C-alpha cells in the first residue's frame, strides 16, 4: 500500500525541548492511530504535516508532496480536526462547514452542497441551521469532523476526536472515523485512548518523548496471551473463580464481572467449559485474551 | 419529544467524493475575503448586525442628499451654485466611518483568535499574509464603498439639477479620479489601523477602544503641540502625529496637489511630502504588526 505520509529523520526542537527526535515514518493510506502521552510529539507531528512549522532536520512528504516545497498545496489535500474548541459560535453549522469548504478551495455552490451532504453524513442534518454555540460537545465534535472532510481531502488528521464525549457519542464518533477509510480518505487519529485505536485503526504509531517506539500494523501487535476471558455474569463469576481455583487453574477476576483464566492447553480449556456447565452458569462470552495496546505501550515506552 | 442535546442518529447515507474544480491558495484567499466582507456588512447574520452598516450608509448619504436638495431648491435663483459640501470635504467628513471601523474591524478579526478558529483557517491553503490581505481587504471595501457611494449620489444628483448635465460633467471631470483615489487612501488607512488594532487582542471592546484611543489621543496631543508650538498661527510638523487628520492631508494632496491652507501642516516646508511619507509609514507599520501577529499560529 502506498504511503500517505513519509518522514525521514524528522526532528523538531523548541527551547530546551526536543519535541520530535529523528522520526522515520511510512504511514499507509488507511486508518492510522497516533498514540502517545501528552507531550509525546503528536501535535508537533501534525504541525509539521500541515506545514505550519518547519522541521529542524529531516524531511516529510504528504500525499507524495514535500511539505517544505509547497505547504499550502499540501494543506489543500488535508483535513484537520483539532482537539480544542475551534468553531465560530455565532454561525450555523451549515455556514461554518460551507465556509471551510470554500477555504479549502471549493466553489461557493459546491461548498454549500457538500456542507449539507457531510452534515447529513455525521448526523447533523436536522441541526445544521442552528448556531454552533448551542450545540452539545458531541455535536460540536461532529461539526469539526464535517468541516475536516467537506473539501474531500485525501488525508484527515484527527486530534483526540472522542475527547469529552459520553460513551454513545464516542461510539458514534468511532463509527464515523471507521467509515472514513471506506470513503477512500486516509486517517491519522491522534489519541491517548488506546482502545479507540484498537477499535478503528489498521496501523499504529507510538511516540514517546519525541521518539518513535512502534510503527506497525495493529494486528501484528495484538498477540494471543494464553489466557481466556470468561463472562458468566457478575453473580456467577465468584463461584466460577472458586471452582476453577479448586481445579488448580490460575484465575484473575476483574472488576467488571469477568474472569481471566490461564489455559496453557486444550485440557485446561475443557475444564473451564465443564465447570461452567456443572455450575449451570450462563456463558455470555468465552474468548482468547489478546495483548492490548496498553500492554504494548507499557512494554515499549515504560514510565520513567 | 426529541432530546435537545442530541441531533439524532448517524445514518448511512454514503459519501460522494468531490470531482469538480478545486481552487488553490488564491481561491482560499478570496473565500476568506468574501466571508469577512459578508460578516462586516451583516449578511447571513441577525438583524442587529445589519444595523451598523445600514446606519453608517444612511449617515454618509445625508450630506449628499442635503446638497442635492439645496441645488434643486436654489436652481434659477441668485443662490444657485451654493455648495453645502464639496467633493473634497465629503471624503472623510464623517467620523461615523472611523466608528464603523472600530466596531466592525474587531468583529471580523477578534473572534477568530478568541474562539481559536485561527488553527482551522491556517490548516487550509492560506498563509498569514493571505489572512491579513483578506481581512484588510474586507474592511477596505466597506469603508471605500461607504465613502464612494455617497459621492456618486452627490455627483449624479448635482449633475441632474444643474442647468446642463454634460456641462457639469465637463467642469467636474477631475473628481472622477480624485474621489475614488482619495476615498481609497482613506479606506486603506482606516482598514489597516482597524485590523492592526484588532490583531493585538481577542476582545472586541478592547480592540475598538484601542483604535479610538490611538486616533483620539494622537489627535489631541498633536493639537496641543501645534497650538503651543506655532503660537496659534502657522502650521507645525507635530501635526504629522495626528492619525485622525493624516489621511485627510493625503486627501488634500489628491484634490489640490498641495496641503489645504486650513491644514495644521500648512506653511511647513515639505509638509505635503512629509504627510505622504507618514501616511505610508503608518500603513507599513500596521501591516508589519499584522504580519507578525499571524506569522505563526498554534495548531
């Protein structure tokens, strides 16, 4: 798959701080998760991709164009959704999105038409003529996403798109992000919520203190751990855990009513099945437990 | 009843890629100019935002209407030819123009900084210079229009009430270039000062007070120095400090080719050239301030 972003030796320093330190990247044109703690260099990387800041060393290409050669040209191919509030509060969502469509180079009529389309797409069709100032956080996030894609960019940079959203709003936003890939729009999703990345991204980039620690497909990072997660409901979990321990298995209970059982082989897995059946418990879920991105991040970027 | 906090579910209506023409930086710059101009004159905004430009235009046209009315009433009388206001005086005669810039300049600039819209704008194919050009251009267009349109009313009205329209046109042909040039000089000066003051803060009231304060304080200080330095007689170079009258000195240079005898620079050697140089220096300084303010924006 062709790279949508290609960086070599990318370095950016601010007074006394190295925000990015010789980063090499080859991001495929899919959904890429950019993961890192606060200060890891995510926003600096976005600034460099947008051509709003010049690297102290190294080069970066976006959509096959060198950012240093034509930053404005590169920006015409990128959509950007900042983390913070950034919308004109006294304008309607339709006006805001149409305006940013025009600023992205769309003719007036096309901008208004596409604003209507993308607001439909993000679920704001009925609210598009209301002032943004009266919107909830979720609606503002969706408006921000709409303005990012209105000019049909090849790449969209999303900075913490689920920040401040309730669980259902977060799920809707992740669904939208997931769908962007099917529209042919490459996505770089910056977040510190590893679950979001595991949920929608095909590729993961981890930054830690300006250093690249991981740049790999998501699936290659999530391995089987030799444990299974069993969900028999919170009331049955205690009895099941006790019975499995009595049969000599290593059991860990979680605070959400599931238990994790180490199963080195098929024999132990059969024991789990039989104990659940013997106790007459409802088996809601029995899955192999994979390593989480949290595990990967903790291993690759241990706390200092 | 629907929940007002939610706009509804996300439906799968698909996505249609855009395959039409896509403008680059010039199109983005013009779009920003158009958006700013629309905002300045209150289009697509609540009626309250339309009041200021409408009132300004009404105020600006009143002298023209009075002048034409006098011309009509006094035609074929000994008082014929009386001028309530001249074309030269009409450029910049109304302080409502400055008040308009103090209100509207911050309104199209400050919210971008205060509401943190700038990172979104600069994530488009635009530079700081494009932003400055678009914002100054929008205010320039408003002020120029509000200066020029009343002059058109005055000219056409006077021509119609005169004995011979063609004769009037011939006698006043010079104003056809003097008025737009002088109005443009005034509009550029006000637009640069207004946007520069607004670029310094995210608060509209502070920006408006800054602009009015700068112009009124420099005018008062210059007036005191001129009065004490010249002994109430001839002009004084300190009049160059007066930002309120500086564009009017340039206006006089356009209309008369020299400073007016009532000017507080009148009698100062090279006063006209100094006024023109100061005008250019103030405009250049204002542009430099703006370019510096929008040189770098946080993403």
